C-alpha cells in the first residue's frame, strides 16, 4: 500500500472512531444529564442508571482508542492538540472521572443524601464532558491559532469563543435528545412516558440550536473557504433531525433513536469532510495548518498498525455488539429486578 493511501486510511479510521464514540457515548452522556431530573424516586433513578450500566464504560473505550490511534498515526496532530487543548482536556478528564466514580459509589450507601449527591455528580460530569467535546470540535472546524512550528498559540479562553460555546451547547442538546430516545427504548411504564414528553420538548430546542450552528458553520467553515456547496452530509444531518421530531411525536421510539443517531453520524462526517486533508486548521496562516501529510507517522508504522487494526477491530466490534444484544431487554422500576 502506498504511503498516501495509508495516511488517508488512518484519517478515515480515526474519523470512524470519533463517530462511534459520539454515537455510543452520546446517549450515555444524555442519560447521565437527565438522571436527577427524570428520576423522582430512587428506584426510578436506579432504573435509569441500569439502562446504561452494562455498556457505558465500554463506550468510553472508543475515546481512548481514538486518542491512541491519533498518537500512533498522526503524532504531530496529537502533540499540537493535546498540548494546546491541555486545560480543556484536563477538565474533560475530570468530568469523566467524576462520572465514573459516581456510577461505582452511588449504591455503596442507602442514605438518600448520599445517592442524591452522586446522582448530581453523574449529571455534572456528563454535562462537563459534553460541552467540552462540542466546544473542542467546533474550534477544530473553525480553526485555531497555530504557528509555523506546529504550536498552538492560544489558551483556554481562545477556545471559549461564541462559536465554540454554541458548538458545546448544541452538543449538549443533541446528547440530551439522544439519551432521552435511548431511555424511551429501555424503560417501561410511567417513567417511559415521562421520557417521551421530555424528548418532544428538547427536540425543539435542539433543532433551533442545530440550525443556528449550521448557519454559522456554513459561513465560517464553507463559504469563507470558497466552498459554495457543502455536500450531501450536512443536508442529510438536518433532514434526519427533522424526521426525528416526527417519529418522537408518533411515539416511534426506535426510529426516533435511529434518526438522532444518524444526525450525529452525518454531523461528524461533515466535520471531517470540511477539514480534510487538514487535521488542524491554522487561523494564523493557512500554510501552517497540520495535514494528514505533514503530521503522520512513517509508512512502516502505518502499515503495521493497519495489520493490527484489521485483526482486532472486527473482534472488538463483535464483542460490543454481543453485549448490546445480551442487555437488550426493557427495564422496569420493580426493585427486585434492578441491579445495585
């Protein structure tokens, strides 16, 4: 395989890893943020946690794999992004740690105050992670200050610009909608109806934010770079989001979940398509942008990694698919059936 083919291949593979992470961990984050608001009683909150309890930690592996693949395939991309976004990524890690600890320690004590505290920690950790991821990707789409030495020259407040924050809030809204649809598939009884009512409300806010972000993305990401036609991916992402609203109102939970999931997939495809072949756009000087060509590892490294990925990725996907199949049943608020 040629060197250029391997560079493009690993760009695509890393894109797939991020798509998988946003799709799978997206509804986990959404469920976490909804926990203290939808669950009025302890058994209801436990049922909500049980909905993702068997899979949430496995879904986070996609983030670790995406980071590891970036480090191995495009070390300059990894070095610039992880050093430049250091504080933001540190806060992301704090959010993930708070969330993970809370899942494990929530049921160590039956005291209502103890459990309520950890429920809010799950929600805060999920929100912090979601808004930071959305802000980071919005800034990568818009471009960040990078000098001729591939060094990020901004700081945390550089990332907290209006467009970045809009991306963060939109990501939170999408994840809330994704999580609500997932709970609609997993829960029973009154709690399920409560989730469906919430999904109708959050869909409106999500659509407004998404359309607003889409307009500014077109201006900053496409029109400013001379691309009049953004392609089919962003249009498809918007269409499936509108279809999600229809299916939510028709109480067709499965289709609603699929539509929001497709919205996430096509949004990520749009992001990686609009930056290719760049991996980090420089707003200081476009010639100083990091690309798949100047940021990649050697041909030998990419070749070895391709062989390893060809062997182990299908195994991991098969195992995770089997996990979701095994835990596919709906969850009730009957205390006898809940796992603490």
